[in-house]
C-alpha cells in the first residue's frame, strides 16, 4: 500500500494543473462537466473521442477552449461530401517558378483536431483520418511524418440529420476510445448560458494555463496507477458478458447482440478507468471507475441485432443491462 500511497502523491502533484484547466474552460462553457472530464480522460489515456449530440451544445467550443487552456495547437476540419484525403492529411504543391515541390501539411498536424460532422465525408476521407489516428503518423511524398504529441481527435456527429451522411462503419467507430452522448443543459444552466453568451462583446475566452508538456508528464504517470486482479477480472467479465451473455446469467440478451466487444474494449476500459482515477488523484482503480466509464467505452462496440431494433432497444440498453447485472467485486 505504501507504493500506492506514494503513487497517489506523485499523481496529485503532477495532475494539479488539470483542476486549473477545468476551471479555465468552465469560465467559457456552462455545464458540460462530464464532457470535459471525458475529453481529459481521452487525452490522459492517449485515446480519441467521438461525440454525438444535436447542434448547439457547445461541443466545438468545449474542444477549442480546452485546447487553448492546455496551450496546444488546435485545428478544426469541417467534414463535407466533397472533402478529399489531401484536405485532411496534406499534399504536395508545385511551384512553376522554381520547379520545386513543396509539402504542405494538412490540419491533422495539430495537438487537438476537431473533426466536425465526421459522418458527412465519404469513407475514403474517414479512413485517411482514422489511419492517422491509429498510426500517429502520415505518409506524404513518400516520407513518414510523425504527428505532434499529445494528439487527440475529437470527432462529432449529428444524430438527427441522416440525409447526405456516410455513417462510420463499426470497425472504424471501434478506433475511438470513448463515444460520448452530449445532452441538453438544465434549466438553470441554460439561463447562465444566455447571461454569458447572448451578447455581442465581452464574451469569455479561455487562456493558456498549462502546457502540452505537463499533459505528457501526467500521461506517463498512468502506468503507476494500480489495477487489482479483481478489477481486471471485472473488466473481463463485463466484456465477455457482451460476447457470451448466457454465461453471465443474461441469456435473454443473446438474441439481441450481433457482435460483442473486442479485446480493444478491455484495453480501453482499463486505461480509461486509470485516467479517471488520475483525475480524482488516486493511485488505484476501483470498480466504480469501471462502471462510471463503462457506458462510454462499450456503447459503440456492442452491435445489436435486427431483433433488438424491432423491440426498440439500442446498444446503450444492452450495455446498461450488462453493467447492472454483472457482479461487482
């Protein structure tokens, strides 16, 4: 336990700046605390985040404000049907006066990349971005260029407009560590939003209060966070319950699940739980960390059947049943 206590002390010291970052972003963004924490979990765990929500919920502003508070470079890519892979990754430009080719890096070469309405671009563009996310590098003009570190892609998709969209295939959605569904603010939060933003001047803007180097130092501490064998078993039990629900005492879910979560889900769930423990200044992961982040890790990795759709059940309903019924250690 001494090692865990020492790790917690180092974590609190190296993670102290995150509280200041959240406070700075919350000067601009009202509510959305869960959203900010999920993005920070993605950053600490070196994973990407997919956001789903109707327009106007400050998804883009939250990402931009967080990037500014962390002192990183922010780029926004508006995905449209006519977008090309070179518009994201970069291209070579020929100069007829000198006869030389110049390589222009695309907007993906930034610490924080907002892929706005990712499902509005065709599969070729989506694949180009997702490959960069996975490899953390881009090949331009035959040369491999490493993307900056830290590197986070926050992709948004609109759940209400399906016309003219290209839905992300399940295998590609699996590349995102978290899928976060953003809801409406409360009545009191909405009044604060009006007071803060419904004016032409003096709107709040986030300022740098940290640096990318501090984030990288914090990320390096994640491996020091202890994960007990019982917690690991709990992670495996949850994931296996999505593949073999009958063995978990959930036989009624078997006809509702087409594909369960992959081993990537187990890795993501463990790392995201570690990041959550880091945010709370703890040197160990609890089962509550797993349950708290479980929905965001699993909702896009459990594929339901047509039978589930006929019964009006979404993957969230299935995952919630699993989280509610698998025994907590």
